[in-house]
C-alpha cells in the first residue's frame, strides 16, 4: 500500500503483496490500530475468567466432553452454562469468551 500524495510505502504485506485493494486497506487499518485497542477484549476476558474460575472450569469440562462426542461447543451451550451460574450479563460477547478463555 502506497500513500498517493507522498509515494511513501505504508504497508507491503511483508513482500507478498495483497490480492485486492480492499484487502490492502483492511490490513493497513488493522495494523494502524493502537496495540492496546487490539488486546483490550482479551484482557477483559482474562480478568473476568480469573474472577469466575468455577464457571470456566465447568465450561472447559463441557468443551472436553463435547469434543469427545465429536460435537462442537456452541455459544448456546455456553449461554446456558452462564445462566446456570447466575451470570446474566457479560462485558463482552459469548464468542469473545469462548475465543479467549
């Protein structure tokens, strides 16, 4: 990606290039974000999990048994588990929780 006004190379995809202009813009925008903004959700999830260790242990156990049965752990499964533990609201999405626990 090259700045039109200055000709400066902003991003070269580490020498491999991009297939489309859309991909180049998307990658440049992502890389331009401040690092703390990229990792804020992961930090929130990690902190929340440390405060809810019993729930996370049950969730990991549920994921293990689902994998043994050849089934994926779904967001509906995790939402049910959250409800059983009395958690009605999360400061992030259930998908974020499943991605970073």
